[in-house]
C-alpha cells in the first residue's frame, strides 16, 4: 500500500508543467555554494521558461531511502526441521547514499542516455524461518543485510522548459549477507551473495543553474531467487541451504554537474503564470516513544502486559515540495526515511498473568522508519507577506524496532534472570504501520524581507494501525499480528527560513507528532482475542534547504 501512496504523490506533482518532486538533495550535496549575484541580477528580467540542452557527460551524488523484502524458501540440511522452517518473509529497509555518472544525447526535445550508479546501503531485516506459530519449531531466525546497491541503465526522456522527465531500465546489482541464529546458537551459519537482476525507474531532473541540475526518482529492483549455501563452525551438515528471493524499492534525490554546460543565465523558473512553490530536502534528528498495552481476553480492564520503547533516537533524510495556485488551492507533500539507532525496551508483565511482577529491559538497535504526508488545501486568508489555509491530508508512518538482550530489573526469578539471555541476542522485533487522516491549518508570514516563519497544525480524526510482533525466542507465538483503530492524534510543524537569494532558502524546523489507536486486539494461539491499545509519539528538529520557483518578477524586485 505504501508504494501506491508514494507513486500517487509523485505523479500528482509531476502533472504541473515544468516541475516534479526533484532534486531535494540540494542542501546535503552542497549546492548552496553555487548561489551567486547572478541570481539577483536576473530577477528584474521577465520570467519565461527556456529550453535546456541536456547533451553531454554528467557526474553527481545522491541520497535516499529504501524498503524491500527477502523471501526465504526451500531449506535443506540443518534448516529443514519440521514442523518449522516454512516459507518466511522479512523486511530490508534503510538509507543509502552514493555516486552516479552518465551521458545524454539529445535530439530536439527527446533525450536518450546511459548511466551507472553505486550506493553504500544500510538495508537489513529479519525473517522467522524457524518457527510455526502455535506449534514451536527450531526457533531459528534469519537476517538479511545489503551493503551495496548498483545499476547500469539506459534512459529516455522528454525535455520541457527546465525539466527533463524520464524513464530508465537495465541491470541491477546488490551484495547481500545472510546469517541464521537461534536462542541456543547465536550464530548457526552465514552466507553472502552477489545478486544480479533488473531495475526500472521513473524520475525528473531540473536545471538549477551554473551547470547544476537536481533530480528525484523512484526505482524498483528485482533480483529473482538464488540458493545460498551457509557455513558455520562445525554446526551445519552439508549442504544446508536456503533459496532466497530479493526485491527492493528506492526513492532517491540528488544533484548532477555538467562541465561546460553553463545554464546560469536561464530565465527565472516559472512553472505557469498561475503556480509557484518550492522543493527541497531536510536532514533531521528526533526522538520518540512507542507503547502498547495487552489486556486479558475475558477482562478488558485487566492489564496483562505493557511494552514501552522510550528514547528512540533517529537520524532522518526527507524530501518535500509545496505548490500554490493563484486561486488559493495548494498541495504539499513529503517522503522520508530514518535509521533508529537508540532506545530501549521495557517489557512489563503483571499478576495474575505472571507472578511475581516482571519488568525487563533490552537495548533497541538498528531500527528503521519510512514516512510521508500528502495534503491538499485552500488558502482562505491572505495579506501582504502572510497567508493562512486549511487542508485535508493523509499520513503514513512505518517503524521497525529491534530489542536485544534481556535483563530482569523487578526481581522475577523466572524471566530473564542474570545470564539467561546474552547481551546481543535479538529478542523482540516490532513492525508498526500507522495510517492517519489529517485535518489542519497551514500558514506563513515574512518577519523581514528575507526571514519567513511557516508551519502547520493537524488533528487526526481517524487512525488505522497494524503491526507484527516477533518474539524471536518464543517460536510458539512468533509472529503475532496486531491491529487497531483510533481517533486521537495531533501533528505540528514550524520552520524559520532565510532567503539566501530569491531562489534559494535555508531554514531550521521543529516537528511533533502523536498518534493513538485504542481499539485493538491480537490473538494468541488457541485463545480468544486479547484487547490492546497502542500509541506513538515523536519530536525533533531538522535543517532544510529549498529551491523556490514561479515568483512573479515584479514581486521579486520589490522584495530585494
């Protein structure tokens, strides 16, 4: 479902002439330094779109976020232990960054070319390859990690004004590492594989100036299926193999530079005479908390268990865009991802479900997030340098958390007693999927000629939640499916930005979000459904850089 939201937002923005969600890596790739006095000098000239020559060699860099899947089947040897080791799927999510090089040949408005890129990645995830819920099994689980992603592709595009729209396709490559673990054997076996397959993508590139262009694109990779033989320290009989399928989806933003391609004196970027806006990138730090309460099947007031993940520190990368029509209609969207590198898990069990009271602590490591928002609204108040509008929107937020180790801190001698669970042992993973309807207000005001304060607040009247709870050391309940709905939530964002030139701005922002789904349940094997409640919160700050377009020339002159 997430990918359709991404594509829907992307194609909606592409429908506006001469603009798409492109090049939002301006700040992170250092384009601020390319701004010059020429930006101001050309402001007084009439704004009109001009064609851009895309011919030639280019090099550049990119950043992005990704989500994917590993599909484990057909185990042999040690792994084929009935009744477990059934087909299993696991996530492969994370951030990436890398370089690209290519060549374009242009015939009129049509641009054909070839390009290559390589990225260092931090994709990883686990799959329950050794547990059959309700029956147990070997209790083993498998881990996938991708550290390199690359492609060699051809592309064909159509140039319109300053924008090049394109599709691409060709050869894809990934280097994967796999390992298998269980409670009794932290490292049963490992394997690695060079994965070859195909890739397809769509995107757009936008001419910024001084030889620079910015782009944004969405890519799909399919590496097919491959059988990998695992090796271990004398534990695995030969052969012990898995047949593993791999797919990956990537959203990335970046910049390219062409030597000898001087587009500094291009006219001011105008989409149409009726539309203006901005697009850019954000790098952020945030922290948050996730909590869920489990109640007794026969008594919704009896709290049996509570899992709390506090201090979930994350580093994020995000692209964003906003379009404003002279009629007052506006659209805004963002897409981002984060690595959650900090946090803990406190797992409480209450009498009479467990006696005496138990409270254990684990360390959260290598969590992942993907998120995005799409809002459509109308500006109903406006004045000199300020405006206020209302919007309706959609928000999704996916988070995967991994708890390692388990130490008893409440005195229960039967649960996670000293030395029972190794410090680095993966114990619990939680994969959340939040979807919410947004109703809110958005506004901005110029405090000075160059300093702008903007932001929005939103209420979430409907929240849908789904999750997968994986207790890796308890194969009889791995994995549990959880779901819930709710109507309580609040989201807010504020940004203070400075116009470096009429086209480029930098800013500092803050954000807060709280979602709650209190009408939920899960089902343990052979028992009635158990009521559940869920809530998540996150707050943090970010740096942003934005490229603005479509401002009327007379307004620019008056402002500067």
